[in-house]
């Protein structure tokens, strides 16, 4: 190998205060680990010496603790985009100790190319294989890797032996043209490939290679409980009904599902429902349930941006790569989340709401309207362009002290115009073709926890009798009650 092999501490010296770094990966899958931790150590040393040291951060989505967590704890973050889920990073952002701009995941790479934000000075990427002529084979996640590698002046590669070189061939690396007159992205079914199995870079830009052997930092999924099982069952039964009614083609349609425990559980429910045929996926993250269903023949193919699976599940994949490389494709998020492709394929999209209101508006990001949780992620990329867009949520949180359905969302990410179906453990609200008052009654009757239904009916009765009923004086009373007393049951209308 013709590149300079360095320690992580040596490679971190290429990163200077105020510079902007683009990282590979999507969720903790495919993210570098050793060099970000070394950058955090350097920041701590600089701060101890009385010198400023903070960097701008572009990532694919959330990352592992060795990246987001380490840099947040070192107070080494100048700004962060587009999505995060680390508790230490979240604390920094909500304390205004680092700037954060929440973005649709499909937008980031193209907006960097357009010059809407400063270009990255350095790209730090994880690879399972690197050739002397500059071919970088990613590991289990892609993210914005091809774009930041092209735009950055310098590239640092973490060559991670925890991921086999035989992964080569599972990736489809393609960057769309920029306007004007962009050509169509040639993906017409989830299994179509349009790019290369590697990222090609100028080898002169690779200033350091750090050899590692570090597993992904993807946590375990929580066991399916009664609530998530019921939500999954309701989603599967709803889609089976749509299939029977002829509103979904008999061959079914590709599924997109968000990340997390609820999404993982409901995918299992879809696979178990015998009224739903074996299906394909075109999604962001490929989770444990997808791998299990693939082995059972219930998922035929899965296209995503990352293998966001638990360690035992990733080992299963790596032990049977010949099987999975025929059934899995990993792409940059600009393709996995692309609205053009989502609309063309006719995706059934299933995402999770933090909060919804009685009219079908969804808050995916902010607690009580002010505190950032994780970010919008790719939910809007898919929802607005779905064949059928579904949002799921448990009807309550905090042992019932929070109703996930309120008179008005405290922050709006997905409007009533994009949300077609809302599902909780109590039932399904099909909002298609309904006026605001019809949607409100449908959601209260079908999705709200029983103990909150009368409260929301009372609010609706007090609202103005207009196209969208609203009581501007009381629409946030449930949020106020929780902020003041810790329990939405204490709200008055």
C-alpha cells in the first residue's frame, strides 16, 4: 500500500480548529471511530492549554458514541448537521453550546455540492478495502461518503478489519447530476443498480490510513412489548385490508420503514401476516427484522443506506455474504432517500411520530416544541412522496402522563397534507379524503388513549366552528400542564 499508515493520534493532527469535517456512515454503521476519538482527545488538550478547538461536522445521519459522543463530551463541536441521537450531543445542542441545523437527509449531499454550506476541508471515512489507485470500498454504511470525499481537500481512511473485504459488491455508489437538466436516476425497482461498488477518489488526497479492528456501535433492539406488538399488528392488518380492497397492487409495493424499536417490531408483524405477500424494501436502514425475514423468504430484496443491525445479526450476514449480497444493496443517502425514486417505486412508508395532533400534523423532533430529540431524518423525504404514508406512535408516554396526541403539535415537521394514516396500539385513523373536523373525530375515536379522549373532545367542542377548529387560548394546555405538573391529565379545557 502506497499510503502513509499512521496512528489515530497522528492522523488527528491533520484536523485544525475551525475546520469542517465530513464523516462516512449512516447511524453507527460505517462510521469512523478511532480518529474522531483522537480528535476529541486533542480538543481536550487544546482546551486545557487555553486554546479554542472546535470543528464543524457533516455526517450521514446519527453516528456511534466514539464519534458524536466523544466530540460532544470534549466540547469540540462548532456546528452539527443533519441528524443525531447521542445523549451528550443532544445536551450540547439544547444548551446552545453547539449550533445544529436539522435537515432532510436526502438534501445534504446536493446542498454541499451547490455551495449552500461550506465545503468540508477533510473527509474521515471507514473502509473495508482500499486500493492504491484510490478505490474506497465502504463498510456497513454509506451516508454522504462519495460527496464529502470528492469535495474535501484531504481524506483520512480508517481501514477496519472488523469488516471483510468480501463486502465489495454490496454497494451501489452513484452521485446524481446537478441541475439544470439532471437526468433521471435509473432505479426502477429496488434491486436495480446504477453506480459502482466503490468510491473512486484521487489517491493523492488520502493523507493518512489508520488500521483498526473496531465493531460497529449499534445497540441491541428492545424486545417487542405489548404496545409495539399491537402497533405492528394494526399496521399489518391495515395494509392487508388495502391489498384486499385493491388499493395496493396484488404483487404488493416496496416498504420504507424508519429506524428504532417500533419500526423493527412492525416489520416483524408485516412478515408474519400471511395475507401480505413477500415484499421488497427501499429504505434508509436495514434492521434485524429485515434480515430474519430475508432468511425466511418474506423479504425478497432490501435496498438501504446502512446495515443498522445488532452485532450478532451482522455476524450472521458476514458469515453468509454470498446469500446476502444477492439480496441487499447499500447506497448513498442521496439515493436511498431520494424523493424521485420514492415516488416512482410507489413506496409504502412507515415512520414514527414523537407527537401528533388531532388534525394529522406530526412532530418528529421536538419535546414540548423546544428541546431537540434527534432530528427529522429522512421521514419527510419519504412521507411527502409515498404511495401511502403511515405514522405510528404509542398513544402515551411517561407511564401515561403524556398523550402522544394533542390538540396542536408543539412543533410541526410533517403537515396534515402529507400524513395519510395514523396508527397507535388502539387503532387506525385513515385520514385520506377527510376534512379537518372529520380527521379530528377519526383520530380521537381510533388512536387516542381512552383516558384522554374526553379531554380532546372537550377541546374540540370549545374550538371555533370554522374549517379547522381552533381554540388559540387552550390548544397548548396539555403541554402547559405537563411542563408545570409533570402530567397532561391535569390539563383543563
